[in-house]
C-alpha cells in the first residue's frame, strides 16, 4: 500500500494531481510468483497447478485474464476471465480439454498431454490505471520421451539368434522431422548410420556391411538377424522434432554372450592355521557381458560374496569349522553354456580334539576277539597311540586282540597327536569272562549261576576278571 507524504497533501491541487499520478504509477502492485520468464517441465498424464500471487488489493482490480499460446505457433487463446470479483468465466478451450481456473489466480492443468506445451499468461488490469496491464508469462514444457527401451537399457543375445529392438515414444508422428538409427561397435569403431526416415516418408536403409543381417521398420524397430559377435555394441535411436534445437536420443547396449573363464588366485588345497585370515580372489575373465562372480560356501548352498568380473572370499580368524570345499561361479548369461565354475579345498591346521576310544566288546569271553579303535578330529591327520594299563600296545589307529585272555583285561586309553599338540581319550575298561560247565549229573531242572570274581593287582591298576560257572 502506498502512502502520500504529508507535504504533498498540503500542496496546490494541480501539483498534487501530478504527484498522485506519479506516486500511484510507481506504487502499482506486481505479480510476485511465479515471476515472468518462469518455466516448468511436466510429464504427460500428470496434473499440476500454476498459481500466481500478487500484492494488489482485490478491490483495486478490474479484471484478471488467463490465456494460452501453444508452442506450435498457434494464436493466443483466452482460457478464463474475471471481472472485479464477480463469478469467473471459464471458456473451456478445446485445445486444453482438461483445465480449471480458480480465484484468485490459479490455473490447474489435468491429465496433461503434449497439446499443453506452450506459454501461459496471467494478466491483471487495475482500476484507474493509465498504464498497460501487468502480465506474467510462464513457459510450460511437456516432456517428450523415448519410452522403451529407456536410455541405458542393455540386452544380452546369443550368437545365431534373431532379435528386435523396438523403441516407443510419446510424440505424434506429425511432430517429427527425422528419425535415425545408428550403431557403434564395442571395439571402439566410429558410429555408423544404419537407417533414416524424414517426416513419415519411405525409410532409407544403408545396409551397413558391419551388420550384414539387419532390418529397420517404421515407426522405430531395428531387427538383428543371425547375430554374431560383430553385433556387440551400442544402438542409438534419435528423434528430431519440429521447432526443437536438440534431438532426443536413446542408447541401448547389446552384448553378444561369451562364456567367461574362472581364475582363482589361491592354490588348492589351501592349508592355513587356526586363527589365520584367508583371502581368495576369483575372476571371471573374458566373459561378455562382464561376468557376475559368486563364491558359494562349503555346503554349496549360500552365496557368500558377489561381484562383477571378480569377487573375494574372505575368512577372518579361520577355525576348524571353516574347512571344506568352496565353489566360485562366473556367469555371463543364465545358460550352462555361458557359466564356468571352479572349487578350492580349504584345510585348517589344528591340534587333535574330541578323541575317543571304542571297544567292539567290553565283556568278552576268553578266546573271543576284541577290536579297539581310536578316532580324533585334527589336521594334519593325527598319529595314534593305544595304551593298556598305561603301557603302549599299539601305534596304529586300530588294535585287534585275538584270542583274548585274562592278561588283556584292564583299562585302555587312546592318544592322538600332530605337530600342533595332542589329545587323550577317556579310559575304557575291559572285563574278561571265563565260562565253566559242571557235570550233567546235577539236575538241570534247578539251574543256578555261581559267579566268582578274582581281583588281580597289576602295576598301580586293578584288573577285573569274572569267572562264571553254569550248572
């Protein structure tokens, strides 16, 4: 709001009239937002509001107008008008079938199409203003896109196959001046124009000798036939639109599959000590597209590490539980013909543990056989010693007693040993039984069992012998 200085109010009428005219002219409100020259980019199908703000009192306004000029060069069209603060008149312009205007100054564009591309104008006419109306022009661009395949898309094709690459776009064909298809080989060769079409005239196919078996079809398809590795590279589709200084381009990468070779930088078997850190790099060399490399755990079930071209198997603080076979797979295409695999065996050095001794019989009869077996967990593979009443009786993993007699009774223990240490099993007692038969004159109708135990004392040990008499 403008306030006249006090000294002007006390001046003569003619001079005051001049000052009033000058002051009102310089104090006219302005359209604040969006300012003239603003531009927006909207996508087809979206709905957006354009709201202007201004610093006028509504009572100072005579008229507000909203108009549109299409980017195709059409004449300006009045969308809506508002006199004073009376009801708004919406002209329902057929060029923009889905729009609304709301007081005080909002234009809403619904379900936007490319016909909405252009300049939107908001105009204020003020009461008693000798100046021209105040106008804000806003440029709206409706994005035109190559929809499918989008830029950056990649495909993997197999040698000998035939495939189409079809682009879709949201332009009207009448808006297009030219369409071009070109190819750049992955070997670094220069871009080659495959085909072109001007307006919607017949298509010109250049029959590029690098790609001897291809066809181009309107509106936007290139067909690759009997594909070879010379087809590996980037295919570009370019649209040139009327009145546009720049072209719209989509580049698509085509890989022609090649099987990779797995190379692992660790030997097999890989022997490490308990607590060591392990790092093995697996590379998928020569694959096309670059191979996806995966390490699988010793159960071949869970993928541990992933990467493109290479992946590293890392084991921190190796333990006996980490020993086993690990598999690396390099895959350029989901087909066994384009997958390579190799495995390595990891062995962890650790001292023997969980050593046990087992007896095939713990109460054998005289004359029978007993097999004594030692088992232990350790790497390198342990050596074994079997003790009978603390005396060494065998340096093998298995000890066979045949035939057994009373001298074999007693306690047995196993010791497992490797370069990292040793481990003892628990004690296992062996009791020898002697069976005696009495005369048949004793009635068999009343059998009884006589058991006599003899205790034989050996060096610091007690051996138990059972003598059984059967009647």
